[in-house]
């Protein structure tokens, strides 16, 4: 298996989730600039960050390394949480 030059699936999955770099960075507790560097392959996240990225984007760590097929990306937990906060409560 070849080592990818960057996390091929990160930017497409973030965008499909409707998140900005700043929103995803805040959700996983890193600086926006770091996330941008990971997306372009200028640096790599530490291994301890990968599970948080995958959990937030509702994908596997392996999928972060792969370019997604068309639009097989999932919505992020953060995007789902935003929708839940704006949905009316039952009985309203």
C-alpha cells in the first residue's frame, strides 16, 4: 500500500458535512491553520487526533486517507447537532 501525500478524504468529507475548516477544527480541538495544513498535505495530524476526525465526520480513519467516491460522504455529528438544536421540541 502506498502512503498518501495527504489525507485525501478529509476536505471532501468536511465539505460534504457542511463544515468550514474553523468549525471542524473547533470540534476536534485544534487550530484552523493546522487543519488547513493537513488538507493540503503540508503536515499530518498526530495519531491521537485521527479518531476525533473520523468520529466527527462519521467515517473511518481509513476513509480519511481515501478520496471519496462521488458523494459517499456522511454528515458530521457537529452538523447533526446544529440541526437538532434548531428543530422544534416535540409538543411545540
